[in-house]
């Protein structure tokens, strides 16, 4: 039994009693609703690829154009390094909690246990809003990418991507896992190939044999002088302008927590998935943005997303500048699958978040409706409707609409990270007060609780300053102000209203529940069979 030792003997006896009375088999029925519960269909390879590449999408492949344009190559790189450190701090905080309690609703349900129902309500609706808004962002981005090949109305391509995304999700968690395994594999191969190609091009291995080196770091320079503000102030503002865009690229790493309720053998698979986060941060984001900064000057006109052309992707710009003819179309096709994959993950996550809200009594009970195979179809139908927002890009321009939704998603996602960090701080305090031994948890980090405090304070700081550029003289933009600060304003409003409605105070550390659901989790934990050959041993290590 994989439970941290506690001085609380009553808890141990309750866990033992629950395990003895729990009999797995078939699809479990929720006794309160009579509906089939979510079924654990996601295998270890699904969870592994979802954690490594599941939500690598247009933030990295397309959104970095804005980051490079605003910050310059060094500003972009430093922005991603700082945001990567925040992301890692959030993930080790989440990992410690979710590996011990891999329950449906993930961090939303954990907030109810360790803070109070009002905070869970706020986190849940903020999280649902986050993933509901990011879906049309990805669909708009797909229209931008396809624009490289065709001048057909973007509505055609948005519709095609929408059909693919919704179909995958209605086939169930197992089908979603398989699709993500394939899509994420393509994305990982693509980004690794682009990094290798970038190094070759930088060293003069392209058709034009132009050795670039750090040329663009000298001219036009490592930093943009933001808004023509000279000196160190302009360079600092250029770096800070990258932070919100970088957040959009990293947001979604926590999807592993939502998938926990449908993951097989979660005590084994989730810790491994969390431990792989550093691979994604270091290889894909930090190394990827370094290569982008080497190959493309921040003054390149193609970096303007508002023109709605696929050439806005820094990778495509770099390949075209090197004189490689056919490769941009091939890379663009890979980037399109990334948009499909990310959109599929967005719909999966938003529907499960809504299901978790309904479970907690924070959303209408109709969203608890599931099929015989445990598919939350009511939540899926409702969340799919919001994909129609992507058609705003038909008149306003897909690139511009992508920017609006990216701003809203970045702030909402950072507030989710703030909520996760606060929940962990309370979780840590509860374990300490109740006498649990943290070293016995399935996943533990020596950086705690300092990492959680660092993540919480950083997320709030970035949220408050996310729209700072509209306050500069002559740069006021109502759309930018609203899309940056609307999510921030909604968070305290949701919490205060829920606090008055529930009238429940903060959970005392000595009263925190570390026991409920442990029986089912322990019953579904098993050791993997030993590998029969070297290939299986390698596959087990990899996945």
C-alpha cells in the first residue's frame, strides 16, 4: 500500500477497511448520480506523450513570432528561461499532490480539500474558461498556417479542423490518447528536426552556405528597444513583453492532472510524466527559442501575426531565408498537425474540467451525464459549441483573433498556476500538521515549499503587468487591455461570490482529507511486468 506513514492511526484503519471492501471490475457507477464514472483508459505511453508534447502547439511554432518581435533574440530566450523555471515549479507542486491523489477533476478537486469550496469553484471556472478560450485560438491558428497554400476563406479550414477535433474527442479517452500519441510524436520529431536543421543553417549548411552564427545578436542586436525607449529601460521592457506570450506557450503542462482521473496505474505513470517535464522545457522551449533567435532578426517583417500569413512562423521564415524551396510546406504540414493536436487537448481538458465542476456541485448536474463507456458527452457537447468563436477570424483576421485569445488564455492559465501553487502550500502544511512523512509519497521534490511560493508570487506579478504596454504614451488599445485584464478581474469576483454562497471557511490543516479515494487508487496500482528483451526494457525506460 503506497500511502505515506502518518501518526493518525484512524486514517490508516479507514484506508485498510476501504481497500478490503473495494472490488474493481467493469465500469464503476457513481452511486449519487447513477451515471458511469470516467474510465481509466489512458495508458502509460499516452500519459508520457501528453506530458512531453500534448500541448506543444501554436504557442511555440507561431506565437514565438510575437515574442521575437517584441523582445529580440536574447529577450525571447531569457523570457522562456524564466517562464520555464515557473512552469517547472508549478509542475513539481502539482506532481506531488496528483501522484498521491490522482482523482477526476485534478487540482480543481484538490483545492476543495485543501483550501475551501469557494477556491475550488473559482479555480474550476477559471480553468474551464482558460481551455474553452484556447480552443478557438488554436483553430484560428490552423487557418493562419493553411494560408501558406491557399487563399480560400479561412472559415473552410476552421471548419475542417473543428470536425477533426470534435470527432477525436467523441471517440473517447482511449481514442484521444492514441491520437495524441501519434500527433505528439509528430510534434516531437518536428521540433527536434527543426532544432537540428536550425543548427545546420546557422553554421552555413544551407543551400546559400551563409554562416549566420550570432550575426543577428550584433545587428540589429540582442534586445529590441521596446517602443523606441532607449537604454536599459527599453531593453528591460522588451524582455518583459515576452513573458505573457511565453506563458501562452507553456500553459497546458498541467493537463496531466486532469488526465489523472482516466490514467491507468496512475501511481506509476504520473510521477514519470511529471519527471519528463524538464525535457520539454529544456529541449523544446529553451533550445528552440535560442535557435529561432539565431536564425531570424527581430526586425523581420514576416513576424507580424496581424497580417494573417503562415510565413509568420519563425521556423518557416528561417527556412525561406536559407533558400530551401519545398521544406516550408512540409514543415507547415507538421505545424498544422500540432494545431489539430493542441485543439484536441483543449476540448478534452475543458470538458473534463466542466465534468469536475459538476461533480463538486459547482455546475449543473446535467454535465455529469456520461455514456455507457464513461464518456462525459454532455460536457463535450457544451464545450464544443465555443469552438464557433474561431469564426471571428473570418472578418477580423485569423492572426489578430489568435492574438486576442492568446492574451486571455495566458492570464487565465497563470491564474490556474497560482491556484495550484496555493493549493500545494496548503497541502504541504496539512501533511506537516497531521504527521505524514513526505518522503513516502509517490513523487516528492526537495525544492518544496520554496518552489510553490516562487511560482505563486511570479504568476500574480506577471498577471498584473500583462497589459502594461497599453499604458505607454500613444499605445492604448482597448482590445489588448480587455483581453489581458478581464480574466484577472473575474478571478476575485468569482471567489468572493462563491465565498458568500458557500459560507465555508478555510479548511484547517488538521482537518484536511488525505484519505478519501485512497482505496480505489491503491486497488488500481500494480507493478509493470518485467521486460522480456532489450527493446521492451528501453521502451519501459522511455515511457
